[in-house]
């Protein structure tokens, strides 16, 4: 019946148009199919662009007013330098404390303190890195000023709070003890030169390494991410910024410990005795930063992200021993968990051991470690090979423990009658899958390999 009614209305509309008379479009009803509603009638039910824009502006103004009411600042030490401005490169110490929360959880706890680490925070103001209330307060401070800032939930972490990195309960009122150490100018990302971006990325990486050594893995990861930002948005290097890496060949074979000789582009070389390839400084910086990111992700329990960063290194250098080593750790869940009293600095994330309890990809991990060992031996790096062997032993031990746990689980689920079938299934799941692409490829990767820590390539 509704279809007949819609067809009749559509026919009337078409006849009116054919006769040259203007007839109003049929009025859509709840039973009219959407494909039978004329376009003009459908558009009449939607708000106009001006109405949508006005509604969005009103919502933005309400949010801005809410943020402005959410914070208060008490100056402790007057500053004598310049006042902060949007886009300024600010160096500051921050001590963050939960004053109150809806559930009473975490009251009095300090979830961020840059002073014991000896590495103040470095950020660009106005980029949304800080919570909105603190961002507004710092924007009104002067260089050298110290202040106590109280931020209500509306300008901090809201009703939901933050579950990890940092861990803050819901509806928490937060106090920030802030010291604005220094203000500097930094050009927009697209205006920075090639050399400036390399320099700023190296600075971020060094800061991240210092935080990593201090067990502040989440803060280190943030520094590496900021450093990677300079390397991703990178202009094309000029000819003078390229170097030629020369790998010495002796009697047709790669030297046991290849000597790397840097030459300018176009420099003559004896092609009969050397194997050459062009490489930009950008590649070396990218490899180092990606390896640091991989290590930080492992320490904060984000194995999928760690695998992604390791794979990005292997796209540039397919047999890089440290990237393969990290990939083996992430796939097999054997990365070391943060221990000690300062483990809280990881931000409450699961450790690699915990997160991989059910996700150990042992075949992939074993293959990656085998390739890492072969690449380390090709470079005659005995310390790297020894580190890989230890990792292989940890992987084998964890694999056996996981198999025992699965067998026990089968016994609990299906009882004695299904024990044999459960053991067979567990053993079948342990069989390594064939690696795509065939056998191993052993080549010479970049120099340098450290089994642990956040060292570079």
C-alpha cells in the first residue's frame, strides 16, 4: 500500500512538471521509502550550513569558557624574562599531584615529576601537548617564573580520567607545580632546513635516551615520537648532503670487519675493488630513532607498535641485526619487564611478559632471532651474537612453559578423555610455520649493535 501511494505521488509530480505547472513536492511520511522522497523534500528536513556553523561556534565558545573557569594560578616566584607565546619552545619542570577525585582513588599521589630524572620537559606551546587548563596557565607565565596551578576536571582529564601514561582517576582535581626554565623560538616544521631538522631530531633522541636510562619509558617514548616528527616531514636532501658508503671487498669477499669510508657524492672509486651505495644521513637518523621507538614500545607493553617500528627499519636495511633482535623480542614476548621501585614511571602499562601471555608468536620470533644471529656473525660481532643466543634461550624456555600451560588448560576443560587430543593440539600449535620467501638472506647491515638499553643503531 505504501509503495502504491509513493508511486502515485511521484507520478503526480512528474505530470505537473511535464505540464509546465509548479506543484509542491509530495510530503514524505514515515512509511515512504527513502528512494521515493524527492530531493527538495529531503533537504528541507536538514539544517542549513549557516545553522550548523552557528551551532558549532556556540559549542566552541561554551567549551572555551569552561576551560577558562577550570584553572587558577598562584605565582610563587616572579619571572623576569619574556612572556610565553603560542608556538614557543618551552623548557619547564612539572610536578603533578592528584588533589581529589570522585572515588577518592589516588588522592595525594604524584603521577609526574621531572626533577628526579634531571630532564625537564621540552614542548611547543599551543600544540595540545599539555591538558587545556595547564596550557592556558603556562601561556601566561614568564621565563624564570614558578607557579602553582590548580586545574579542575573540566580542564584536566575530565570525568573519565586517564587509564595509563599517566594514570589519573576520573573527575580528578590536579595541582601542578610549574617552573618555566627557558623560552626559545622555533620555526614552523615546514620552514626548518634539512640540517636543522636533523639537529632537533638528534636532540630529542638524546633526551629520550636519558629518560630511558632513568626508567621513564613512557616519557622516553614521547621524546622519540617528537624526534621522529622532524624526520618524517623532511625535505629532499641536496647533493652535497649525500654521502657514499664504501664497503671494502677483499679478494671478491666482504671484509670480515668492513671499513666504512665516507666520500662526497660523485667521488671516484675503484669499482673493481669496492661495492658502493648512496645513503643519506636521513636514513641513519631514521634507523636510530625507529630502533629507539621499538625499545620504548616494548618497555611500555605495546608489542604491535614495536613490531611496526622494527619492520620500518627492516624496510631500509633488511638484515639489520638489532631490528631483527627487537622483532624477535616483540613476537615472542621475551622483552624484559620494567622492575624495581621506579617501575611506576612506565605509566601503568602492561609489561611485555604480561601482554604476550596469550599472544606469543614463537615461529616468527625464532625466525627473526635466527636471522639476527646470522647478520651479527657476518659482521663478526661476538657480543651481538651472544645477546641473540641468550634471547633464543629465553624464547625456548617461554615456549615450553606456554605449552605446559595450554596442556593443563585442555585437561581442565575436557577432562582425562580429551587429554591426548589436547596435547596433540598444543604440540601442533607449537610447530613453526614456514617463513615466506624461503631461506635466510645474510648481508652487511649498519655498524653497531647493543643487546639492551636504548642505544642507537
